[in-house]
C-alpha cells in the first residue's frame, strides 16, 4: 500500500528550506549578539555562517530565489509572543512586557549602530531604551500605588 500526501514534494522541500534558513539565521544572529557583548561562542561563527549559506542554497533550490522579507519574519521578536492570550493578564503585566520589548529593541539598535559606527542611529536606540525603561518604571509605580491603597483597607471593607 502506498500513502499519498496531499502536499507535493516541492511544497515539502520549501517548508524544509524555510525552516532550515530560519533556524540557521536565528542561531548565527543570536551567537553574534552574544559574541558582541563578550559572551557567546566566537569559534562557532564560521560554522554557523557556513550552515546559513548552505540553507540559502537549499532555499534557492526550493523557491528559485534567495530569501528576502522572510529573513525579517524569521527574526521577528513579536512572533515569539503572537500566540499569547493577553486578556489572561492584567494591564500592568502587559504594559511591563511591552515596555521591556521596547528596551530590548533600543538595545539591539544601539548594538547594531555601534558596530556600524552610526552615531545618530545609536542615539535613537538609546532614546528607545530609555523610553521603555521609563514606561516600565511608570507601570511598576502604578501597580505599587494600587497595592498600597488596597493594603490600607481591612478585609471585608471597601472604600466609599
């Protein structure tokens, strides 16, 4: 008996190639970021770069072109959180989370700009980092103020 798939071999090859590029680009990018901050495994960069090149060839063979916008999608931080049901969390938690993301984006901009010697872009990243930090502190202060107010009322009593 032969099992017949509804997906063609070409589609299967494209999915595999996309996954291969996504994995290789994430692995290399993450390691380069860690190496730039003094951690990571510098000795693995060459092997990871070769794996990325090989995955590009696999992608080209499957799609007839090199990846473009897909690379941005593979590195999109928001995709990591796209399946989270934010309604399960209070507003303060979500606000702190998004403020933290803003800080991370600012830090990444600063890192990339520093490596490329782009002072104005570095300063823009620094502003984003500080904006995120202020937003996070504001959220923490609001939560603290609410908890202090709630603590002033004995159990069973409500404010009038």
